[in-house]
C-alpha cells in the first residue's frame, strides 16, 4: 500500500548504519512511525525531507503494518528557526509535545496546524518574544488535546469576572481568591487573564496577535508551563535545555549592561 501525504517530522532516531526511524505527524493519518532507509547516506534522495522539524511531502509504503519512506520532497525547513539555538530548542519542545499529545493513526488537524503555525512564528517573526510564542503554544496544544481550561468565570461562585482571579492548574479552572485556599492555585493579573481568554477562545489565525507586558507575560507563561507538565505528568528534555539557554542569555545581558 502506498500513501502520499504531507507530514512534519517530530522525532528521528538513528537506526543501523544509515537509516532513521521517524515519528511523523501526517495530514491523513495523524501520528505514525516510518523507517527512512538510507536517509543518513551521503547523497540520499530522502535525506533533506526526513530531517527533524522538516515539513515534507512524503510517499510512504506499508508492509505488514510497518511504514517506510519511499520519497521525500521538502516543503519547509524553517531555516530561520534553525539558525538560532534557543529558537530551535523551543521548536524541538513543540515537536515533542505534539508527539506526546497526538494519537497513533488518528488525524489531529488542529494540533498539526498549531505546531506548524508556531514553527512559522519562530522562523519568520523574530520580533515576537519567545516567551509569548511558548505560552500560546502550551495553552492551545492543551486545548486541542482535550485539556481546555474552564475560563468563563469563577468555577465556585459563578462570578463572570473573578475577584483577584487565580488559576488552579490541577483542576484547570479559574476562581476568586476568596472562594478557596490559595496554596494550590496561581494568581492572574487582569491583563494575563484577558490574554489567556484570547488565546483559548480566539481565532486560531490571530492567537499571536496580542501583546502582554513583562510581568503579566511571565506570570501567564509560568502558569501555562505548570498546567501542561502537571496535566501530562511528565517533563520535556528540550524544554529544560531551552530554559537553560534563556538563563544564560539573561545573565549575559545583565553582564553586558554592568560592564557597559
């Protein structure tokens, strides 16, 4: 059986002397694994199209339930993202999250579109803070995978605009500060709460179109990361690496200001 599909390479593992085992997020069949035989050989016709975080048009063949890459034509390599290590690390985090959340051979068009859109922003929109891109991706990928938070109002008293709003990451809901003990929830500024509602309920084509000041963005980003890791009950190696790079960049900036 042959299948022609566009797919994003979410993961690659070296296999034997010259092969790769790929995890793909395809348009037609969702997540699936495929052997890219000979893709590590010099001059391989499928080498470029089977790289990590490459969006390609593939021809796949299936034999006894196993897929193999027969042809691969590159559609997007996101070269701008690859040129900066911090951006590339964040892209790898997005890919690993998509791999965890996608289901085997079940189309997930919303998750695929979100991941491609987020990689495009990393590639072509250097003016957007990486913290904002990361936060938007985390909230939207959780929504796309059945973990949409309850944000209509306080889940306890029903107030549409919670007083001193807080978000409970384990239960995925808003509440007023006075409605329950605060030790298990996290505060949201009015700006952060408005941005969160726009991310979760807004037009998918405009999810990166808002602006948020430093403290509110930092607050919302901390909550989104905590919510995702808590709900999925796991960590992500590329996320840890990205955070290390961010810390190094911040320290270098502070050092540069001090020496100046």
